[in-house]
C-alpha cells in the first residue's frame, strides 16, 4: 500500500474529517502538523504546488489535494486503486 501523508493543523475540521475517512478505510497515515512549524508549512506549500490550506493529502507521490478531493476520490471508487498502486 502506498504511503499516505496528510498536512494538518489541530483546529481544522476538514483535517479531522479526512483523517476519519482514512481511519475508517483502515489506512495508516503520517500526520504532519503545520500549525506551529513555519518550515513544515513551507514544505507543504511547495509540495502542493502553492496549496496553502489544510489538509493537503499525498498518496505516494500523488498530490490528492484537500478533504473534498479525498472524499470525491472515494465516492468515484478511485481511492482504493490509488492506495494500492
């Protein structure tokens, strides 16, 4: 299974929703809290091609986007195949 990384902050409801979906699917992920770390936020923005909002979600080398994008992938039935790629 592909490694999953999610950039978050502690107070972000969308971050909690994205983590909940991944957890329900049994997907382990690495959470990177950018709330108090400007260097990690800069890293996230660079990796996300300028994306500055959280969450920013990566599956392997693929930038999924945010929470809505993750849920859209799941509804379309494409999340499982991306995780297994």
